């Protein structure tokens, strides 16, 4: 496989001062799988103009590790139209030239963190061959689970005082914030969320703090109005293909509900691609740029997330975890062997948590994939889905089938034309391996499966079994495919499941 690497990825790889662990993992996989690492001549020109001489020198020494493209594909009418519509400067033109090599088939894929390049790839119809680092890592770990060099362990709550601040994970904080080590030491008796690899190294870290309406925000411009807020004090995730960023976002939103806040905010530098990637993730889930925070460390971007009870049905991520009471409601069955793999937070008391360590993307992700051949295919964004876990292997459905989870539809893909497209849509967020996805695709050529992307919202505190559902007139029979629920039945389900009614909007 010929893999073209964007300029900034090459620069970070050869930088002498900062170690980007996600870049290291990217190159680990490229080397492990024998991918040819290609560099575009225009990228070489950019690198040789870099302001850090050590980067230029390092790259010149290591040039033999890369294959320089000797020729460039000619501009065709599609590329010419893209340049006319999107390119406004020299950098844009270089980005289009990289994409041109993918479109022409001279390279198999492109790896870049540049969002404008990904937008262009969508317009060219080659998005499935243009990857972020995280998306590429998801792809290769899913395709080669036996080659993964470590497993991600579950997220844990620990005291600051029990965390090794000398782990290289924290080096970027020490560089960005003078006095970080003193601040960390003063927090010794406070709780943080942490995730480690089985090597013991930290992969993700989160500290959140509730703040009252009387908090002093004099260092933030423009100022904040008095409100109850949740501050994301420290947040960092290393890209590794396991969707840890979404897992930690879920923890942030859970804490916002717990403390009944009106807003969530975070201050973050935008100096590095790691930080920009985190900003993009937060913006995807409804955070908006408010202003800046000025301190001795410099000027940080301030991102704010409105946490009032409202629901954007067109894009549920923007108002997650709230869902609209006006949305259509469905109930759908899911087999036990897939249930807790997809919903680790909805684990039943009869299952062992040890069997569900969060070391797969589908377990960590908020956005998940459900595969169906249901007669009902007319789902749309904002629809609410109740997942019904079917009977245990040795149990009667009347007592062991239960409603466990609420999700909200993000989008749906029907009429999928090829196995390759089906696998591409499912791979990152479903419970199935590529071979299992192929089996689902081939099972009935006259009724190919369709794909529902949805956001996992809530695990019912109390599970209602089939007997309860029938007795309460929530359903008339066990669900087959996506069955509609009336508004009244859905509200009875929430009531008897002891659901937090604050999740309901509108």
C-alpha cells in the first residue's frame, strides 16, 4: 500500500523537541504492515522552508525512509474545478495537489489532520481513502487485532497523588503551563479520570471541576455571565484508534448532568496539531469558540458548550445528551452476544465486567453503528431508539429479555451498493470484525443490510423485561426490527425505568 503523508505529519515526525505519541503509533503501524511512506515534492519544498533548522536537517538525513513521488498526476477537469472553488492561497493549492495523487490512483491513501483536505476529499468522492491519524489507527487495529502492541485498559477514577507526573504524557502540559507540577501536587487529594495502556503509560487524562455562579472569570475575554458551570480543567487524549476522546466526552457530559450545570467550558492552547484535534472533537459535540483566556502561560482559546435542555434533531451531537420529546420513537431488538459489546455501560448484573474491558473503538465511542434488515427503513436524524436485549441463552424471554439503552439516530445508510462500502461504514463503530461484516452482507443478497449511525445516550437504571413491557402496554409483542412506540408508551417506559427526565427537551 502506497501511503502519502501530509506535510505536517512529516514535520511532527522529525521534530526534535516534542514527542507526539500518536505520530509514533502511526509510524509503528506503517512500518509493521509494510506500507510505503510517500512524500510529495511540494511537501518537500514546504519542509525545507521550515523555521526549525533541526526539522530540515533531520528530514534530509532520514529522506531514505520515504519515497519521493517522481512525477505528478496532471490536473483533470475535476481537479481544475476543485481549485477554482476551494483554493485561495498556495497552501490550498498544495493540498489539492496531494489529493490529486489519490484521485489518480497513484497512491492508495492519504493521511492528514487538515480538515480542509478532508472536506475536499468529500467533494471528490474519495473520503474513504483520506484518513486522519485516529481513523487510520482504527482501521489497522480493526484489521490486525493480533498485531496491536498494547491493549487499552478501562477508564478509572484515581487521586492525583497516585498518578506518576513523570510519565511522558504530561510533558506537553509542563511545556505549556509554568508551574504545572506545583498545581498538580496541590491537587493530590482530588479525583481525575485516567486511562492507561497495559504498558502502564497514560493514554488519556481528564479533570473536571464544578463552579458556582460567583466564580471569578476576570481573565476571560469577553467575560462570562453568572452561571453554574463545569470546567474541563485538564483534558488530553493520545490518538490510538480506540475512540478514547468520545469515551471521555461521555464522562464530561455525565458530570455536567450530575452537577446540574448550565454550561461547560474549557480553555486550551491551539499551538499544536494535538490541541487542534481536540478542539475539532469538542466542536463536533457542540462546543463553540467564546473568546480567549489570558495568563502568564499565554493566550488560550475558550470553548463553551451550552448545556440547557434543548435538542437539535438534525445534528443530535450538538445538543447531546438531550433528545426531543417530539421525535419519533422506535424499539429494536439486539442479541445478547452483541449487546454489552456495543453498550458496556448497559452491562447486566448477570454479566462479568472483566469480560468487557474498554479496549475496542465500538465500546468507547458515543457514536455507534447498528446493522439491520428491518422492514422499517425510514429512520431519520433525531429519532429515538430503545434497544431491547433479547433473551439470555438459558432464560425465558418473558423474564430475561429487557430494555436497556436509549440512542438517538444521527443518520442512516440504505441502498448500500458494495461490500467494501458496507465495511467502510461499519468498521470503526460496530461490534463486528470485517469477516463477520462480510457474512452479514452475504447472508441474503435480495435483502442487503442497512446501517444506522446513532449516539448512545442513556442506560436505564431499571430494566423492564418483556412481561413488564406487555403488562404496562408499552408494546403488544416482542419487537422485530424497528417497531414504532407511541409517545404515551415511551413516557411510561421512561417512568418505570427510572430515567432522568432532564434528558427530555422541547
